[in-house]
């Protein structure tokens, strides 16, 4: 299993969700790109972190 941590920063607030854009690591392309999180969960968070695992 390979674990990767991806960081996001707020890009825009919509009616019921918050759009976050990925902060790619130096010289690497984005893995997920854009992420939408519901406002009830995102709250006032300006940055979020997502951990993903590749299961082979």
C-alpha cells in the first residue's frame, strides 16, 4: 500500500459547498485537482489535507 498526503487551499465558496484547489508538490502535476467539500463539514477551514492509499 502506498500512502500519499495531498494538501488543498480554499478557492471558492458556493451555496452549500467549498471548492478547494490542490497544492501540487514541486515539479509534480496535480493528483486530484479540485475537491468539493460540503460546508457543514468544511466550516471555516482555509486549508485541508487528504490522505489516499493505493491498494494493489
